[in-house]
């Protein structure tokens, strides 16, 4: 008699557990895809070192900034203002939406 009450409980537990596993698998897949995208973007940005592309982020755009250095997560930008003072800026690669540059 106790088995009749136990079997539905096991089925409910299994269904709930399998849904949680699927959610976690989907999150891992999204993180892996995002990481791969950052690596590809990093590789492309390394080709732009020494150039001055227009980099547009989620909330801002950077014009006349020279790409100085790039790693897996960040891009280092440099600009010289009218007074001759150097300014540096670090920007996360994941925040970059578009990059425009001349083919020179």
C-alpha cells in the first residue's frame, strides 16, 4: 500500500529534477557560446592594434581612439587630446556592439 504513494512521489521528483538539469545545461551552453564569441572578437580586435576604428558599445561610442592592446576580456584604447595629453580607456569586449574602420 505504501508503494502506491511512493511511486507518484518518485515520478514527480524525477520530472522536477530533469527540468532543472535541462535549465542548467542551457545556461552552460549560452555561457560557452558567449565565451567563444569573445575569443573571436578578441582575435579580430588584435588585427586593429595601432588603428583608430569607431567602436560602438551598448551605451556609448568611441571615435578617434587608437587600439593599443587586447586580451580575452578587455580592449585598451588610447587618445591624445588637443593639449597633447594622453588618455587611456579600458572597454569590455562583451559590451562592444559594432566596429567601423577603414580598410587601409
